[in-house]
C-alpha cells in the first residue's frame, strides 16, 4: 500500500510538470512546463515590457493549442496586471471567467442554429457529448480518428459544433448532429481553442464532465 501511494504521488507530480510548451524566443530550446512558463514570464517582466507582453500572448496561444485549458488560469497573474501590454489580455480573462463558470453540475447555455435547438434535441437522450471543433485543427483530427469509432461502439450521441467556416472533410456517423456555432455560442461556452468537450445530461442540460481527451471521456462511460 505504501508503495502504491508513493507511485501515485510521483505520477501526480509528474503530471503537474509536463513539459509541452515551446520556449518564447528560444525555438531550439527544450519544451517547458506551465510552472516554468510562469517563471519565464516573470523574468521577462522584470527585463522588458515589450517582451513581457509578447510572451504572455505567445504562451497563451501555445497553451490553448495544446488543449490544456486548466493551465490558462495560471496566466491570470499577468492578464490582470494593468502594466502588462499583452494584446490578448481581454481574451485570456474572458476564457478564465468561462472556465470558472461552466463547471460540472452547471447548466449549459442554450444553442440555437437555424432549426436546431439544443434543449429539444437532447431531451430523450441520457448523455450527449458536445464537441467544439475546427476542420483545420490538428488536435481535432487526432481526437476524431478515435472518437468516431468509439462513439459508434458506445452509441454515444455527439453534437459536432464547428466554430469556423472552413471546409469540413469529415464524414460523421449518422447518430452525430452537426451544426455551426456563431460568436455568441463560442463566448457563452468559453471556447477559445479546439477541441473542447462537454458531456451533458439530456434531461437537465447540466454538465456531467469536461474531458480534455478520449481517455478522460472514458472515465464517464458509466453515465452513458
């Protein structure tokens, strides 16, 4: 038991220090963790105002593209700094607000697109997966390769919500519903990067889970 606890502690520590972010201004450097990102931005803040702002914008984009939404909150120290010249400060703050608002147990906003109404569509379904995606998003492609056969196997209803006007090369299963989201929907759901996933209850429209990938989605299999 002692060794199991030690292993779990080590695993959690390793997860918190995942090195997946390229270094600002150092394209040849090794990737760094979110903790090192914060330290790097603090260092640049003390040296150069312009690089301080550029670094905040750069790291935000990299974190968002990596799909690590929970890490974006780590940038609040800088996005709330009145002296920070970052161009994306408002966008960062909006996303942090949405991350903190849409949590498990919260009711999701209504989605209406032409003749589609979310509350009506999901009414007779136990659980539904909302997938916000972009056809040009590499991480979306990686997810869809595995999510499509998985959803078919589990008969999990999926609403694929495209956030842009790019041509969609994907052919989705018949039990998927495809719609396009306008800016209002994207803001209400706090979708600033793709893919973004919400598992919701059909009868209540409340969030059952906010998985970041297929592995995390499988943790909720008992619900559908």
